[in-house]
C-alpha cells in the first residue's frame, strides 16, 4: 500500500474561484464570482487568431515569447510610462500573469526569506512563497475606513525584507495605489536589497479619472522590480492565458530559468494573433476605451443597488466591486455566499477567502454584459429585501 504523500501545502484545498464556479454551474446561478468577463473579445482579435491557425502557426513559440509581441509590450510601456525595456532581455511572455508571478517567486525567494504582502490578497501569493520556502508577512492593505494604508507596508520593510508584492488596481478590493506611495516606498527601501513584484493585470482599468500606476514608470522601483500584465484581462480572453513580465535583465534571467522548465512557451497562434491585432486601429481603440467601459458597468451595478441595505465604496479600478453585508448578516460571509448561490441564483466570492475580515463582505465581478448585470441586480436586491426583515 502506498503511503499518503506528505503535502507541501497541507492547509490548502481547491481555490474558492473553482469552488464557487462549480457551485454556480450546479445550481444554474449567475457567476459573478470568478474574475472573467462574459463579454466577447474584439472581433479583430478573433479574426487574427483564425488567420494565425490557417497560416500554420502550430509549433512552439520562443521560450521568452514571440519577438514581435515582446516589442509591442515594451513599446506600449515606453509610450505610457516613459520606460525603456529591452524586448530581448527584459520582457517575457508566459502562460498568464499568474504563471509568471509564480515563477518569479520561485526564482527569487530563498528559504527563510521574508516577503511582505498586503492583505486581503490574491490567493496565489502566499502558497507560492510557502513553496519557495519563504515567510509571508501580511500587512493590512486598507485603513479601517477603507482607504489604502501606505504606512503599514512601508513600516514592515526592513533590511532583511527580500521582496514586496504590490497589486494595483487591487484584487479583491478594487482600490488603486495612491499618489506618492511609490515614491515613499522607494525612499524607504533605498538602503535595502528588497525586490518588488508588481501585479498590474488590471493596469489601465482605472475609474473616475485616476491615473494608471505602474512601477514601469518609476525609475528606482523598476530597477529592482518586475511588473506583470495580462492580455486575457485586457482583451476579454482570459482563457487564452497569455501574460507578460517586464524587469531588469538580471531579474528576467532568473525568472526565465524557472519559466523554461515550467511552461517553456505558450499559445503560439494566440501570441501571433495578439501581435497582429494590438497595433491596429481597433486594438488601440479597445485599450483606450477599457476604463470608461468598465466604469460604466460599475456605475450600472451600483445604481441598481441604490436604496437597499447593501453598502459599498465604489471600486477605484479593476472590474471587482466589494459589497459590505454587515447590515444583512452576522459572521460567516463564506456560508452566505454559498447559500445565496443555491437559493438566489447568484455566485459571489466571500472576502474571507482572501483574509479574515472584520465585517462580512462579498466580491462581485462586474465585467459582464448589461443583461447579466441587470439580472444580478434583481438577485442582490431580493437578497437585501429578504434579510431586511
């Protein structure tokens, strides 16, 4: 009889995203849980993918990604932030941003290293740090009133801090890194050898006139950090699983050592389609319109909930809105998220899946067709009415 293997992640099970999506499918519920749009990708992108398949692009892409696509990523960041990345040595295309973030943590975190993470946090970071043998130091992302708390992270960094992980626009809270924060962080860690990983997969999706923030536009942090992005998030094609990493050659070299033995390369015809589509008029128009499109959807959702006992702070960026449920329920938001999937036909993500919140909260993905949002509003209003009595 084979003995049960000793788990390297004994406290982890299936992710909440997989669980809630399966529950939504089982109960034919609206899925506003997992972070994927139900909006179609741009038509020109689909056409470019079909053309790439017919053109016979079926074999491995280069390990670091197609050169034309890497050139586009570097040029795009140069235009947006004034950065100067080399596509040959400082840009890597991978199987989604998550794979590249995971690879960077494995490459750069050594046993015993301390990594500072703001919580609530995307659930990839802590397990990846644990697998690398590092220690995850969690600090609160937000003040009690819900605004970004820059001091908690900065005060946690010291000479022994190996790495800081940033995420803006933030998943799950929808907050955006405030002005001056990157300067303050750079000032504080200047004497240290601390690295910075910046998860920017929702990058240009910022609301209410806010500016997009990236370490690519910060000379001191970009010299010691890697910025990550996602084509899937920006082009409504999350199933393509193609993302990028930008960082100095010495960090990129270490990342690629892991990347080449993890996925090696990804989606050659899809990379070719992205390379062909992004510089087109349709591609440029799509990217420039992302923020306005998603802000309109956020506003549609929140307008539909006005007058209910749901409360919220409008999302500053990304396509997630956190709803405060303290006036509806006490305690376990995970229980109620599952229960409402079964009884009210709407799947959400409880914030307790990301950390231990002081109040019950739910994360709603509003990257949906208007008909989906309107149906969700009906369900959420019904939940509020049922729990108001």
